[in-house]
């Protein structure tokens, strides 16, 4: 296996993925969702919080872990499946089988490059989502949200 060829396939697929509107639709959807969560317009609840005890801030690591796990499961799962599944359709359109038979590129290098591109693309989306959550929760917070927003801690995100 030749790593430079694998990285070349990964880079080309990564660039191709960001040219499609699918990633931009996901980023826009996540931006609206994160903004709604920070302003209180959107809620993800797991039960009644009036039972007693202290309530965690929505910026605490526990609330962020719950919110991110639900968001990643609901939104990212669909878009990752579409993004990875479109690679098969795109391979047929670009006749990748003929390229693999005519060049030194092996199927393993091509597959690993495609997988790395999907992981890198949605890893970048996730890091952008986390940066947006920190931005909406702490930079765009108003005085009325001090009751449910805690102090900024990078480890919470």
C-alpha cells in the first residue's frame, strides 16, 4: 500500500465532498439547531428536571454530552450515510473500476482514501459544530440567559 496515493484519493474525495450542497445543508441545519438550543427556543429533554437536586447548566459537560450525542445520532447519522453511500454511485459514474485496472492504484488504497475523506469531512463538520456551540452559548448570550448558562470551559465542548 502506497500512502501518497491513498492521501491523494482522500484529498480529492474530501474536496469533492465540500463542493456538494449536502455538507453545507448539514452545517446550516446545525447552526440553526445550535442557535435555537442556546437561546432556549429548541430543547432536547430527557425527563422532568423538577424532581429535585441541582440542575446542570446547559453549557456543562454533562448537558453538552447529552445534546451532542442526540444531535450526532439524529443528524450526522443520516448525512454520513448519504455521504459515504454517494461514493459508490460516484465511482460508477467516474468508472473507477477501469482506473483501478489501468493504473498502479490498488482497491485498498482507493477504499481507504475514500473512508479517510468521509471521516475528515465530517470531523471538520463536528469541530465546526462544537465551535458554533461555544460561540452561540457564550458570545451571543444575553443577560437573561445567565441562569442556565455556565462559565466557558473548553473541556465542556
